[in-house]
């Protein structure tokens, strides 16, 4: 199914020479998942972007990100990545599609695997979280959202859930334990800030992400992760500067960079043993330049695969 996607340069058959395309396995049976396997789903959906009046095209992202992941070297000898293919949205039935992903993610986590989703739009947030919560209904789930936006908008009547409503939906199901990193003042109305405060959504502004502030950033990350049982990390690629991530629905001229400051706190999150789920969202290949955004998304995913 993915033979034309998972391919790259062959340096040899020995494990020391392996690249990711040599180790990934196409899979269909959830009973074959073992503890600590990375399990990949593509969420080839941008119906939520359409509903949110954004620029469509993100549904093509999962396979493009796969291609950009394929040639990375494998650094862990016992590494295992199982690819369960893509989930698509039929006839605009977003809610049905979100529930389908949630069920699959739940199966992964109950088998002891780690859930990895390459997404289209950021409507993946509610689906991925729902999968974690379904697997661990009595446990406290923490969410870290690296994003320029809160995505806590109340669904519009007659439109329903969208790529901008995920955290509002999560908050309706009980107390929300979230930290939003990279929030832009010029990307969120005062209403959205008020909603964040109302639901206790913690946040770190993009303006606060500088090297001298790393101790404070670490502490705020720890404050969340120390109080939860499991963690889910979601990355919206529009958090990054348009020069390095042009291929998104809402590009940011003043977005953050994947520089030393970012990588320090990002790897700090990835090293936490409570992290069981990660996704990247809002890569739009039709708007990308030389796969810059897809390549960056692939690199961020690969960081988790190396820890």
C-alpha cells in the first residue's frame, strides 16, 4: 500500500545502517501491537478546515509527511513503527471520522503502544484526545498544544465542530488540563482568551519563548505533567514562522522558529514517560514550498522516535 511512500537510500541491511523506511511495517491487525511500539495513523481530513473557513488541502499531508520521514536513520535497536494507513472523511461526516480515529487510538494505547497521528486539519485534536480518554477513562489526561491559536471556539450553529473548536469540545466533557505554547496575541480574539481563562487553560505566549526564559518554560511544562497520569502532545504547524512553514492554512509572519530554545523545551516534553500520543497538524502540501513545512513536521515526529 505504501511501497511508493516508504522508500529511501539503502546503506546496508545491518541494523546500524537502517533508515526508517526499512523498519516501518504496514499493519492491519491491532492484536500485533506490542508494548512501546510506535503506531501510526494518517488522518487525511480537512473537513474541519473547510468548516473553519480556512484554506483546504491538508488532507493530502499524511503521505507527504511519510515521504519526508522515510530516509531518517534509525537510532534505537529495538525500534518498531507500525503504519495502519489513512483515515478519510466521507461525505463531510467529520464527527463520524473523529470517532473512528478515537477508537483506533484507544486500541493502540490499550495494547501498550504509542499513538502517532499525521494529520490534515487540527480537528484531529478532539479525535486524538477522545482516543486517549477512551483508553484511560479514570485517569487524568494532560494536553500540550504547541500552536498559535487556542482552538477553543464554540462551534457555530449549523456548522458544527471544526479545526478551531477542539479544546472547547474537550472542555465540555469535564475539567481540562492543558498548556498552550506559542499563543499569538494577533491570532486570538479577547473572547478566546476569556474562554481560555474560564476553562483554566494555561498558556505561554510566543513572545515568552526566548532562551533566557527556558527555566520558567520548563517549570510550567512540569507543573502540568507532574499532575497528570498520561500526556498527549499536539503540534499545529501554523505556530511556526512562514519562512520555515509556509504550507499551512493560516501562515504566521511572526511565528516561532524551531531553534535551540524551541528544541530544548520540545525535547523536554518528549522525554517525559507520561507522553503516549503525539500528532502534527495543518500541513498543507498545496501551499508548501519545497516541502519545507512537511519536512519540519517530519523532523519533529522523528525526534520522538529517537528518544
